[in-house]
C-alpha cells in the first residue's frame, strides 16, 4: 500500500497524460502548449468528449446546443434562496447542480457543462444584491460567462484569457476529483452524481481550493521586499506555500506557464494591475529559492494555481469564487472520465488493510 496512492496506476485512459518529469501535459494527443493558444473552450470539450457520447460531436453543434443548454439551465437560478446565499459560492453551485436529473446521455452532459457556467455568475450577482443576468445562447461559453458576470460585453482579450484558462484546466490525469468522478461512474450512477462528487473533492485547499489563498498570501506580503521574510516565517510555522508543489510534477507545472502567457494580452490591454504582477513574480522567485533551501530532497516548483489567481482576479472573479471557476473548466474532464469509465471499466472496489483490534476469543 502507498499512502495517498502515490504512483499507483488505477485506470487506463485515452484522455490526458501528465508527465511529471518532463513537465508536459497531453490532452487526447495534443500538447497543452499547442492547444492553449488556438482552442476555445468548445474545442477542448469536443476533443475530450468525442467518441464517448451516443453521437459524433462537432464544434459547431456543441457550441449551439451548449448555448441552448445555458438558456434552459437558467431557470434553476431561481432556487438560490437566502439560506443558500450564506454558503461559499462553490457550495451553492454544488447544491444547484444536485437538482439536475442524473443520466449519462449527451443532453445530460450538456446540461452539466452549462450548469456551473450559468450558476456561478448568478450566485455572485445575488451575493452582491443584484439580479442574475440571463445567458445569451449565441455567445461562446467564455464570452457568456463574462457577460453574465457584469452585464457588459467583455473585451476580446478577456474572452481569450478565460478560454485559455478553461482549456488549460480541462483535464489532468487521475487527480483527486477526476478519480472521484470515475469511482462514482463505475457504480453505474449518472453524470450528475459524478460531477457532484468531483466538486466535493475539488474544493479542498490541497486540490482546487488553493488560488484564493494565493491572493491572500500576495496581500499579506504586500511589497516585494517583504517576500523573503514573510515566506520564511510561514514555513517556520509549518505552513505550505499555496501555488507551489505537486504530487506528480517534479518540475514546473506546464499549466503555470500557459496561464502566465495568457495573462500577457490582458497586461498589454491594461486589464491587469501591473504592480500585482510584479509582486507575484518577486514572490515566485523568493518562494522557489526558499523551498529549494528548506526542502532540498523534494523538488517543489510553481503549480497551476499561482497564475490562476492573477488571471481570475483580472477577469473580475472574487477570490472566494475561484474554485467555482475551476469547476466550470474541469467539468468536461470529469464527464469524459466518467463516460470512459462507464464504457470500458469495471466497478472500482479496492481493498483496505485492517489494522484495528480483533474480537476477543470467546
Ligand atoms: N510548501 C511547503 N512545503 C511543501 C509544499 C508547499 N507548497 N508542498 C509540499 N511541501 C513539502 C511537504 O511539507 C513535505 O515536506 P516533508 O517531507 O519535509 O514533510 C514534502 O514537500 C512532500 O509533501 P507531500 O505532502 O508528500 O506532497 P504531496 O504530493 O502530498 O502534496 C500538494 C502535493 C499539491 C498537496 C502540496 O504540494 C501542497 O500542499 N501544495 C500547496 C497547495 C496547492 O498549491 N495546491 C494546488 C495543487 S495544484
């Protein structure tokens, strides 16, 4: 047995390959650095889902039907009541997703792809005391999410940046939430159950809950000169530096660089606070140096969450909503894995080693 199942192979997949030594991510045969520059969210969705649904998929058809699915899903935002509004955004999203029927066909998949994208902007508006804005089915998923957030037509740079983010995080091997999705699918339960279980796994700070705390760290450090002493104090207290380290990558997480590049057009368009970016770069350098010094036996580098934090902040999402945006992007990976598991796998049922007391002999 390996604690945390480290290095244990638990599935065969054609969906994505995470090469931790080379720092490379391949999604269905396409390297992330090729995919991220060109692809819209809808392209990544077709890439991941094609062949796993009851019908062949095209980008045009998926875009059209996803727009319709967003319009249909909007009726569910009426269920956001005052009780739900007291919860964090990702928990409200989970409660709303739980209302959807639980099947495994393409129509169900489309509803689940549309649901987090419609729910999160509506939740954020309700939390600010504003009415939710209805989706515009003719827009792309990314453009519509941003439009539903603040009611304005988003700039092309912002739409491209959100596409880059959603594509970058669409799938990533057998991470904790994806594994949860596959375990649930292996029992024969529907896609809604898989996505719900996966959202639950995603929200923890060791998985998808890290980017909000990255911004808390940048705020606390505040000035470039304060980076080194602040980070040293945090490590002295036994804390982990958010946005660093990974179970698989022993080098830089390729998604960090994809997102750093996606930030550039936003910086050039004046849509990002330049001071924030400079501070982040200084913190990154200081953190890498101190982690090397303190943990010489464990290569710890930047992970996806560090630049996620800057990108999502620039797109206007509040930090407590970052895990929800992650869920918008990762749902397609969860669904693809659930379908792959259902089509090709068996019930996932490992064994445990009992280390508790035995009954006393009579
Ligand atoms: N800051 C400081 N130390 C870290 C660290 C971090 N971000 N990540 C790992 N370490 C240290 C651990 O303290 C441990 O040191 P020790 O052996 O001296 O006790 C060692 O590296 C190995 O850690 P371990 O917990 O076995 O690694 P893991 O594979 O279980 O953890 C993460 C992977 C991602 C959970 C971990 O790196 C982490 O907590 N990172 C911060 C949270 C984060 O950014 N999450 C987003 C992931 S995409």
